[in-house]
């Protein structure tokens, strides 16, 4: 990486570690691309096509709108046109660098956070995609939950803590990102845990069901069957923590339409999800909810007590569950579903073992996080 480039991980650190005022992110992609998916807090100047032709007139016209005393991180699709823009800005006295690999690089960023409220849990967040995974440990053993395809992230996290990964689990068959669970489990020769209803054509899976436990050190991950988002969705209890997968988010719940988008099927799955959430809301208010996704929540680690979710009423769909209003829950989901995650059908086929990943598998999952029901 050039000295004239920003590492995307450094950009993420500065934006989320109370240093955002010291960095101005300038996105030079076309407006439609920016509107679909962007770095939170960035500013769009849609000059991508001009930069491809090494044309800088629009950029020059807008120089007065850029901060003179703040570092500028310029981002595009893959880091090529942003490098041209950054060089032009440096020639005009600005402290500017290009974000290496552009939004492609941003989508690969992973950041680690120790969950201080719960012993033995590390949260691994992908700020570019909204995906969250976990390293759960006791003693010198660890289980990885919902890993991305970038398995080195989990190997390094375990090595840094002198942990041996003894198992890998998915809370469900994901539709928004390619799971790294099979690859990681195969490389380490450890079990891959998944509920049978989500195994598709996969082989070499250790199936789990409600009430099962997965040993890690002298503690257990307890399996709670929570279908609705998918037929085989589970959550995991680990002491006071609830790894809720795509069943319960902090401000929404998992969408129930990615298996079958026919309205009758969505309503049936939403009803299942309602029942699953009813079970989760019966847990102790001190249970620390650790979801599998986030939208624009800025707290890190991404966690909150279940009691806070009850009290703050920031999760509309969960409030219907607490009120016992299944009809309102189902109707709200049916009426407010967002666009499906990018390439979700192909991603599902890969995660079910029905299709082998080929080509640019990394590009399949780039884009906005659309796994929430509303």
C-alpha cells in the first residue's frame, strides 16, 4: 500500500474511536452508487466519470467546500479514481490520501471489541457491511460464531489471545454474506455446528437443536432454537450473553422473506419469528443482547441489556411481541420489507453447499445491510 493511501481499517478506527472530527471522507462515486451504500458521515461529490477521463474541473470548482485543516480520505469503488482526486488535492495544498481498494476495501474491514459486560466474548464487526461475528472463549478454548469468509481475522484474534479454536458455528444459513464457517472448521479440523433445517446440501456438519450445548473450556454455549428468519435459525446463550444472530437486533428483527418471498410463506415465517421472540423476551432483563447485524448504531461493542430494549421502546417490532400483538407484528413486517440483500440467492446457494464459490466471491456481499425486517 502506498504512503499516499489510507488503510481502510485506519479510516474505520478514526471514524468510530472519537476521532471523526479529524478526518473528512470524500466519496467521488456516482450519486446512485453513493445513495445505495456509503461510509457513514462521508460527503459525496459525484465526479467518478470525470475522474476516469482525468478531468478535474468539477473537483476544482468545489475546492472551497473542502476543509483546509483536516485530513481528507478520498474513496471510490476500487481506489483508482480516488487516487487521482487525492493527488490533485495534494497539488492544491490539501492533506489528502486515497482509501486503498476503495469501497471494496471498506467492505473487508473487521474490527475487534471485547464485550466488557460479559466475560469471554469478543465481538468482531464489519463496519462496511453491518455484519457481526463473535469469538467466545473460556480458559484457552474458543468457539467462533458467524464468521465471515475472511477466516484469517478469526485465526489472528484467537492467536492474539492464546486461544485454541475448538469449534465453529453459524446461527443460520446466511443470505447477506458468504460464511467462512466451513472453511475455518475444515482448516482446523474442528466441528462445524448448524441447525439441521439450514444445512441444505452441506456435508460434515454437526447438527444442533434446541437445548443442545457446545462445550468451550468449562462453560457451554446453549442452543436456543429461534426459527423465523430462516427455518434453522438459532440463538446462543453464553452465561449472561445472548448471541441472537439474525433473530433479534437492537432496533429491529430478522426479516422472514429470504427463504420464500410469497406472502403466505412470509406470514407463516413471521408468525414463527413472533413465537421465537416471545421466548427471548422472557429471559432475564440483565441478559446482554449481542446481535448478528447492525444498521447505523454507533455504540461499540454493539450490545445492550434486554431490559433496556424493553424500556426504551426503540424496537417497534419487539414492542408488538411484548404486547402479545401477533397480527400487528406480522402486518408491519409484510408492509415494510426493504430491498433484499445484494446477490442473496447466490450467497444462499453457496452457504447451503448447493453451489461452489467461484470468480470474485468477495464482491457478492458488498453493499448495504438489508437483513432487518424494517
